[in-house]
């Protein structure tokens, strides 16, 4: 699997609700802060990355 590399771009959004385990939320939040991205943007980019790796995007 290729390494995840955050991007700084935006697109049209749709609001959804997502429930995460507390520890996963903490890890994602810290990673996003380190990359100077919002938690939302980081999660979206990680999902896109995984789908690209699975040839589903």
C-alpha cells in the first residue's frame, strides 16, 4: 500500500454523521493537526486514498 500524503484542496461537500472510537478520534485529530488540516479534510483524504489503492475511485 502506498504511503498516505495529505493534499490541500477542496470540493463540493455533503454533510454526514460518523461515529468513531474515542482512541481513533484522538489519533486522527493529532495527525490532522500535525498536517495543518481539519479533521474532516484528513478523514476524507484518507478514505479517498484507500479507495484509490483498492482501484475503486
